[in-house]
C-alpha cells in the first residue's frame, strides 16, 4: 500500500511536467493562441481587429505572462482549493478543464463524448493482442525451427513493419469499397439509421436486421484490426523468445524428470515465468495504442480522443489539447502502476517493500 501511495504522489509532478511542456510549446509557437483565435474572424478593419483581440485576451487571460497563464490553468484543474473552506482551510472542488476556445463547449463535455470511444477501441484491442499473441508465441516456441515457427515469424515481421496509415487506406479501398468488396463500412461508428434500430438483432419480414449492437461491432472491425495488428506481431515475437528462454531453464528439466506432464510444464511453469517481459511491454502498449488511435480515428472518421486532439492542435485550441494531455498522462501512469502490481502477481519473489 505504501508503494502505491508513493507512486500516486509522484504522479502529480509528472503530470505537471507533461502539461507544462505542452503549454509552453503552444504559448511560444509562432502567433500563439491569440493569433489562431483572430484568424477565424476573417478580414476585419484594424479598429475592429484590435477590439476583438483585446476582448479575447481579457476573456482567456492571454495578456498575462505565460507562467501566470499556466499557473491559472493549474489552479482551475486542481481539486484542492486553497483558503476558501471554513476558517480559511483548503477544501476540495471539481476540477475545471475550462471551455474550448473554438467550439463554445465545455472541455469536460468534449472529453465525455470522445474518451469513451477511444477507451472502447483500446479495451477491445488489448485482449485480442495478448490472447492471440501469447498463444502464437507458445506454438512457435514449441515448434522451434519448424514450418510453423518460420512461417509465422515471417508473417509477423511483415505485419510489424507495415505502416498503419497504409493498412487503413488499403482496407478502406478494398474491403469497404462498394466497387470492390463491400464487406465493412468505411467510416464512423454507426449507420445513419442506427438510432432507429433495436439494441439486439431481430428477424422481420423474412430477413434479419443487425440491430444497434451488431452494427457497432461491424463498424469496429476494421479500426480495431488496424490498431491491433502491429502490437500483436511484436508481442507474439516477444512471447516466443520469452518461452524459449524458460523452456531451457533448470527448473523445467527438473519438472520433466519428476514426471510432470508437458501441458503442466508449459502452462503452469514456463508461461507464468514468461509473463514478466510481456507485463513490461504492456505498460508501454497502452500509450502506444493511444498514439495509434490518433491515426486510426482520423482515417475512419471516428469521433474519439485522437481525432479531437488532431483537430485541436490544428486550431491551437489550448484548453482541449491540455486536457487530452492530462487524460493521456493519467492513463499512461495508471498503466505503469498496474504493470508494477502485476509483477508481484506473476512472480511472488517480486516485492516493493
């Protein structure tokens, strides 16, 4: 418990550092946030432009020094309010992520719409990546040097080397093209008529209607595949190497000498000791998937956090970019903490005392 508390306390300066870098890069970039706000107003007379500039600077605090602007943003998102409680004591409040400078909506509302979609993509990808890759890694290790090992290794290397952008465009061009193979939809998460569908598939007038749930799953197949195949290839090769390393260990020879079955040796002993490098990679996989979601969501026009980030960066929408940086940092730190805790589950010898 003390280790978890220390990690949670260390997460605070880490998040401050991450958001500070993003904030100062945006603030010190050519033109800054104020120029992006003025550019959307079109051609104005000098007097009108100056009046609008003054209004925007006062509204968003852009006329303050950069360090003051960042301090004010930290004060808004901080759950601890200093001096406003009874007798001047600190008290807790809901973090305020501010308002989008271009969309006229609360940033928390924008994230409430986008974050669940990105998490859905990642939560579908992670089990697929690890379940199939571990199974393939074990199969390749058991047939080391054989046709399965060599063939799967070649395919996995090619998959890991294939760019996600090109894969997404090829899938759209062939499997989601009405002129070629229209097996899957090309974009979005739902059909235009999805709101009128029932939740589950149903049978009517002699044919099946897919329903809202199946329609969503149908739309998710190509994006989840694009998000998963590269990491799947890497984890499968990593699992193969880790299993091969443990198969030749002394404890495996001892277990076989005692008459333990091959199945128990492989799945109860070798696999458990092979999980450490897979857990280590898992801590970096979640941030990698979040980064990959930027490409996938843009290609398939999915309104998730990645697409929102790309649009916000192009608009220099500072509040939204900072909020997404904060959420991504929290998810990455949570993944690292979870990986550390799983070390102790996979190997009882690991301790954090």
